[in-house]
């Protein structure tokens, strides 16, 4: 592509050179919708389509490129959701991305390390659909850099060892919980940790003794099992059905701790049913057991408002509310929180001094700045839309595939469980997925009752590390990989 910049003006017909650079190629291994996305992305990042340039209507561009109009509409919608384009009423669809002078060509900005040389495109070799990975590219880098700069100034001399989180960070998180989770807590109750695993270890240390019983969802988060077992607790698996955690009908020992993901059970995505919520809180009130609420990705509910946090309905029950910014921003942030009763806060901070607390003051300063200036709220709205769009595209792509049971449409969450009609060899599945660069995980890995699973009946799909327009091609690789196992087994 030429680096000649078009004037910031409306475009009714693209130049022959620019039009040629956007054209898709039948010989490309990528779908045409993906080719157009990458070509438009590159033209914007490379400066050929500068800020505020008005693009042709979807009908006009489709005609000029000999594509279906829905293809162009899909690309425009995807780039809009990623902040590259904006739709502005009568002003039409315009470029929203500002390129800094001297930033160079567009190659360094291709998503997922994809590169373009002319019209020859090489896809990333990353493992598509790996669960537990948010799309960290969605958060604007410029906003992050500005917040980091301000945080360094605001933190000032508080860069030494600390036994507690920054007061302003605790206050900002308390406001966040009130706004998004209907949870009213005082800032002093918010203990800053380095993430959910540290919060789990802290809860076990504060509220249980070695030998005590802990209930954990199964399939579920292995980190909870590891943290409780490391603390010497006896862990009891609790089945999960369409209403969430199933409390054991009878148990030799009352639980001291109960781990639950009530908004979106991990990994199935089902919310804890109303009667189950009530029963769980009643059990806590009557027997004094501690409920550990892992609110790991409740923000991503995309069709309706999520129920209030379980802790918001506690009314005498003993519920610890935990969360992190790992899914909302990125895992390397390492800022989490655990809401504790007032009487436990001082002991929690003493414990954190011993084990090494989550007191990265610069990271806390960044989180505070992003919460206070509304950046996290704006990012959350965009991320909800993007992940919801990816989920729907995946479901639409796989609907009717004979290899899967009917797919349950679960709103929100960064993962999706696909049940296979027939079980397959787990080792064969892992090999096929590796060869096809698919990162989906066998659900059996999260059923921690099975020490060495040999068969796989369901897989967990992640929505964070594959672009919306790349999903059809990645889903096709997934289906081919599964079909190869089924064929070889006959």
C-alpha cells in the first residue's frame, strides 16, 4: 500500500489504489469477510484512511468490491465495536482511530500478530478458543498509558512495602461494587489481594482450620480446590446442574467453607437458581458456614442486568465477596479484592504481610484512575458487546453440526461449553486440537474428581482470543479436528 494519506473528507468512491488494496482474493485461505476486515484495519492503521474520513455506505462499498452487502455490514460493525469506526447519523460511517504522527506502517498493529504483505495474509499460530483469556487488546492503550502516568504521580511516596491497599483504591472498588453489583460495603471492608487464588488462601486461613470441610463446585475452578487442599481442608465436590451448585443431600461433616460462582457458574455459565440461592444463604445462617462468592465475570452479562451479588442478599448469612480486574482488563493487572467483615480485616492484613500481599501500589493507582474517570465503565460496555457478538457468531456457525448436542445459549461469560454427541478419546482430542491450533479445553479437566480422564464428552470454548470475524474459520478447524477423531475411531 502507498502511504499517501487521503484528505479528511467524505469519500463517495475510493481511489483505484486504495480500492485495490481492500479487494479480497479468491486464492486466499481466509474467508472474504476476514480479508476485508484485515484490509480495512490495515488501511486505517497505516493512515490511508485517516481520522474522521467518511467511508462509502455498505451498499456502495459492496458494489465496488463485488462483495455481498452483509459482508461489508459485518466488517463495519466489527470495526465499530473495536473503536476503529463510528456511526454518526447523517455523517455516516467514519474513521474513529487517530494515528500518531511518525507511528510508521500498519504491520505492527495487526490484531493477534497477523501480518499482511500486500494481499498475502498469514494467520496467527495461537490456539483459538483457549478459555480463561480475555481480549486485552480491547482496552485502549492510550487510556492505559495516561492512567499509568497519572497513577505514578498520585501514588507519590507510597512505593514502599505496605500492609494494606491504597485507601482511594478501596473506596473506588466499593463504589464499583455498589454501581455494578448492588453491593453496599464500606471501603475499610475491601482487602486488596493479587487475585482470586490469594483471596481463597486468605479466606481459608481466616475462617477454617486444617481438617475442616469445604464444598466446591464440580466441574469448577481447580484453583479453589488447590487453595483449600493446600490449607489442609477436606474438599467435597458438589454437582452442578441447570440451576447451579447442588448441595449434598447428606454429609458427615458440615462445611466450614463453600466455594460458589453464583452469577455464572464456571465453566457451564448457568446462574445459581433463586431457590438454590435462598437455600445456600439459609445454610450459612443456620450453621455458620462461610460462603466464598467468586464473582469472576459477572460484568459480562449482555442481555439482562445480572442479579445482585450473593453478598448483597446475605441478610445475616456469612458471605465473602471476591473479584478481580483480570477478566475486565487483563490477567497481568494482578489486582483483586476480598470483601470481609470489619472484625476480620486487621487479621487479613497481618496474614498478607506474612504471605506477601497484593499491594502493587502503582497497579492500584491505575485501577483507581480508570474507575474514577469512567474508563472501565466505557470499556465494559464495549467488551460486553464484543463478547456477546462472538458468542452469537460461534453458536450460529455451529448450529446444526451433527457432532454436537444442541447448544445452550447462555448470556454473558467469556466461555461456552459444547457437549459432544459421542465421547472421544481425550488423548486423540488433545493431539487433533494441537495440530489444528485449537485451544479449547476438555471439560473433564475441570471435573477434579477424575484423576486421569481418558474420554472427553464436552469441551470448554473461550471467547477472548479469537476475533469475531475469525470465528467461522476457527470453528471449521475445530469441527474438522473432531471429525478426524470420529473417522479414525470407526
